[in-house]
C-alpha cells in the first residue's frame, strides 16, 4: 500500500519548505520517480483534538412567525422542525413592538410603521364612532323634548 502526501506551499510554514530549483522540479526520464520525503511538520487534523472537553453545540431550529392585520390584530405561531408548538396565539401590538425593538432597529422600523398606521386607522374609527354617538344622543334628546 502506497500513501502519498500532497502539500501546498500556502498551507505549510515557510521554514518547512525548501526552495526548489528547476532541476529538482522536473524529474528526468532516466531517474525513477522518487517517493515524497516525510514532512517534518505533523499532519493537521480536523475537528476537536482527542481528549478535548469542549462540547459541540447543538442547533435547535425554531421558527417564530408574527403576523398582523391592517386592523392591528397580531398573532404568533411557533414551529419546531415540522411540528407546530402553538398556532394563532393572540399578541398585543405593544408586545410585538417591544420584541422587534429588542431584535434589531431594521426589524423594528417597518413593524412600528405598520403599527402606527393601524393606530391611526383605529383613532379615525373611534372619532367616527364618537361623532355617530353624539348624533344619536342629539336625536334621542329631540325625541324626549317632543314627547308629551
């Protein structure tokens, strides 16, 4: 069984690589191919060294999906791998805004814009309902005045 070691000058420290002349680089046809010389540097091994106490980190894949409507209704869904842990969990807009701010400003800005637009729509709806309520109260007061 023959084993060959291929080395590149980029991966071996310079003190371990002897400069090659042109005559050494191209073997002549009369000389048989020589086996590569053993390298003074120990071969590199990948991964943890044996006896290492370092633990490998285990990756857990969780997918959190937060979705909202134009009315400001928010819900969260959590999935682990291919199985759902929770679905359709109602979440307040304030909690979504705080969570987004904790993650990153690039995440928080668009979410806050959506929440702000929903807040404006709700404020407009409240104003319209208050105006309608005031009209209903006036109409009821007029009916009470006309009653005998």
